[in-house]
C-alpha cells in the first residue's frame, strides 16, 4: 500500500532524480518534480520519472506567479504532461488562479498559500502582518473560490484550512519531518502523523528520503509507519 507521501526529487542531475524515483516509487503515492529539476531537464525529467515509477502520481511544482494571461500560457505549455498537481502562487490573485485552472484540462491546479520557510517576522517584512494562519486562510479561500483543486499549506495551518475549505479540496503539506529529524530550512513543521491527523491528504518529504543511505528503505519505513 502506497503512503500519502510526495517525494521531492530535488536532485543535482537527472540520473539521481530517476534513481530516487525508482527507489521510492513502489512505496509512495506521488513524486514531485520541482524547479531545480524541471528548469534543468524540462519535459525529459517528467517522462523519465514516470518511466521509472509507473502508476505514481506526478506533482509538477513550478509555483507559477505572473499576470493571468502569462500564467495561462505557461499552464498550456505543460498541460500535455498531464500533471496530477501543478502549483501556482495563491498570492497571484483570483484572476490568475482562475486562468490557470481554465488552462489545465486534467489534474488539479494547486495553490501555494504561504511558503513553509517563512516565519511570522519574515511575513511581516513582505507586508503580510499578523499570524501566518490568517494569511493562509485568506489565500486558501480565495484560491478555492477561483478554481484551485488543491492547496499547499504548512502542517501548522492544515486543520484551520480544512475547516475553511471542506473535505473535497486536496491539502498538501510540506514542512513535514519525522520526529527527531532536522527541520532544515523549514520554519513551520510537524510530524507526518500529526499532519495527517489534522487533515492533510498528501505530505511532501524530500531529504528524509533522498538524503538517506538507502532512499528505497527510507521510503518503505515511512510508508509502513503511516499505513500501519
């Protein structure tokens, strides 16, 4: 049984990303191709990851953020890859999110609320004053109203977001770390078990799997812990 985990394939080269995909794929629901890999390797990265892990969902994490017309064009340019999830920034506004949703015939436009690397003080510096949860809830409601089928939020806000948007929106939580693991560059974190209990549908994990001596074994261990 695959666990509700998206493994982030932030690799220094395509061969490494593909090896991680092959190792983790049998144990997880989803594999995430992000900016580092996509900007270097493009469509070939998506095709190679899919070939290495058949049947696993694809999370294309590009975090698009521009005027609506430009974002719609960018979404159309990757729509043929049929990502299950494609990220945009909710802070781009309702018109931008709506344009993205209309340009993606299948899969879910996934709106990133507030990056999990940002603390309350850093949010204030960019004009989002107040607790992060307030900004996250506002952006979540805006994005879902504009057609987003999934949201990205930190595990510390996932329960509040679930209460705002209901059961049908997929909630994806980065900033998840097994108990005792280094938080790295994440500011708002929780354990995988806590995030799922609070209403998350899909957990994004990178280094706890990909930095392990045996990524396949690490993914299998996490999957066993989460699926019982």
